[in-house]
C-alpha cells in the first residue's frame, strides 16, 4: 500500500497546496490523502445494562442485563476513524497473538493495513461498565509494551507522506522515535507517560489535563483559559513544534503558535459521552492537514468533528455492528438484518419515517436527533405510489431511487427500508424498533404506529422540525422564482 505514495503528495501536504480542507471522498470525488498512524492500540469493551438497586453486601449498584460491545481503542480508534473518513490508512502498532490482539485484528483488517510491532505482554484492554448509559467503573488489564521497532515499520514511515502519532504511553512512538524525527509528523497526540513529540511536528494536540501535566503548570486545570494558554505556549517552545492545540472539551480548542492563542469554539455543546473525542480530533486534524489544509483550518474542522462525535454518542456509538467489515456476513444494506444484529447486542433500534421528497435542513435535523436516541437508525420511506396517494399527482418530485440514495449518504442513517402502504405498520412489525420517530407536525392521535409499538415495548416519539422547512414550502418557493 505504501509503495504507491508519491513524493508530490508529501510536498503538497507540507506547503498547503493540496486542495481545500476536507475535500476528498465527500467533496467532489477526489480520493483523500493516505495517512500512516503510529501509536499504541487498545481493545475497548463496554458492558451496558441497567442499575435499579444496590447490592445487599456492599453499597454498590447492581448492573443487570449487560450487553457487550467491542471496538478499537487508542491509536486503533484514531486509525479506524481516519479510514472511515476515506483515507487509505496504515497502522503501525504493537500487536500480538493473544485473544485481545486477535479480536482487534478482526475489527481493523477490513478497514486498513496493519504493520504489527512485537509486544512484551498481552494487548491492553479497557472495559467500561455502564448503567443507563453512564460509566460506573472501568477495568483495565494487559500490560503489553512495544518491545522493538521492525524494518517494515521503519520503511513504511519513511515512505509515508503524512503521519499521525497517537501515543498512549506503551512504547510505539519511543521505539520509532529516530525515524519519526527524520520526517516530523503532521499531528502528535501525546500522553503524559509517553515520549515528547519530535521537534518540527506540525501540530500537537494534548487535552487540557495533559497540557498541564506536560508543561509543568502549577495547580490543576479548572477551565482557566489563561493557564491553558500559558501551558500551550510553553509546550511550543519546549518541544520546538510548530503549533499546539489544547482540546477543551465542550469549549472547543485553544490553538497556540507560541503567543496570542486562538480560541476555536465548538459549534455546539453536547453533554454526551466524550470517550474517544480526542482520537476523533487528532484523526480529523491529521486528515485535513494531509489533504492540504492550514493548521487553523484543520483545528477548526477537528473541533467540529469532535463535537459531532460526542453528540452522536462518542466511541460507544461505534460499538455495534457498524464497526464490522462492510463485507461481513449479511447484506450491510439490509435493514432487517441490521435491526436484528443491534437487538442481539442489546442495542437500541431507532426508526424514523416519511416521504423525504426534497431533503432539507428540517429532515436532516430530525434524523440526526433520531440517531442519537439509539445505536442504529433505519429510515422507513414511502414508495412513489404511496407518496402519490398521500400528496397527490406531481409528487414525489424525486423518484424513490434518488430519495433512497440521498438518505443513505447521510452519516446519521444506517439503513433505509421502503414501504408501499399508506402507513408503515407492516414494516415496523418486521423491524420491531424500540423507538419510532416522527416529525413534530404530527399529533399523537395521528400516529397509528404508537399502539403497534406497544406490543413489543417500543415507544413512539415526536421530534420538532425546524420552523419554516418543508418540501411543500421549497416547491412553492421554486415555483415563485420561475414566475
């Protein structure tokens, strides 16, 4: 894979001439730049259940009916997210033949190229126990550290036009530090127990807590921007790097080149699970820099991506079957199979319905909100004949194939199902979602599906549309412009 990377791409990535930030798989069809990730992979596991009582022998919650979900963690999560963004990704990481290592290979190999480094022990695993979606305790095991570099890893780094270091303090960056110093990475996501970034790194992305620990600032991070700015400036000078972006959670990020920092606010503050947000930030920033963005543009894009990531449920939202290979057993576009897999993993299936004739901001907002209610979203869309019966002749404006294609292109939509009847009861009886979502222009009495969902313990809910957005309004506006 790395042999096909051309020197011209590296030159463009360094001087910022490779194109507009974010251009790529979703921007005009151009392939996004390849990316090599060096770092420490983890295997993350969530045990999710319900806690309604305390144990009789200790004042601790009893978490019952736990479902298990497994996902890539650490550098493996950053690499996986970059691959999902459309980059051709190679991951250089410590990986053995222990059960956790084999499970991580299974999750990653369909998405990216793995170059393993030998470990001294089993792969690190982090298991969270959650009740009602909130962590109760975390269990860590596995103390494997990278034992040494390999010639294959060194060659890959020397050939790579763009490198992201995702350091989790388990030796990968240390073992390859000499070759990383030959050609400094675009982004280095540091760890207090890891090694410092090599001089010349373009962007370093510590969290606020990490910035305090690494810079030696006194006290503890308490949301003081002045302290974060001092720490970032000190790190720029101490590490001799081009820029430091201190991630501030819901407040965004503070970008420093050594003085006069720039605050990049988050577009939306989310109170969701922040697990994995730092990896989302680093992967996005590295990808945008590889595609030719300036540092400020990359940080702005990374803040927005991390905010959306948290709003969509964080790393836990990746933990159902969508992490599996797109070529895994079963049709990935089969909504019934998807719903069955999510239910089997003790996840929540959400369904939303409508004609979605002219997709507009109101539709998108509704679907994004619906996706945050569970672990997958199936959109139930009326067939052309069904739309005509509901809306009259001349509708739909867009035929079914086009409407389905546009819906499937939305990141918040996991699958699309079509029904030919006037209402989707038959389809819902097959999908059996736990949550059924309709736009707020429906009254409760107009939801015949609500009674059906009660049969399997589901719930119908209304979500508000954005005011003034509708397909009918768009058509009227277009007609008036023609006149």
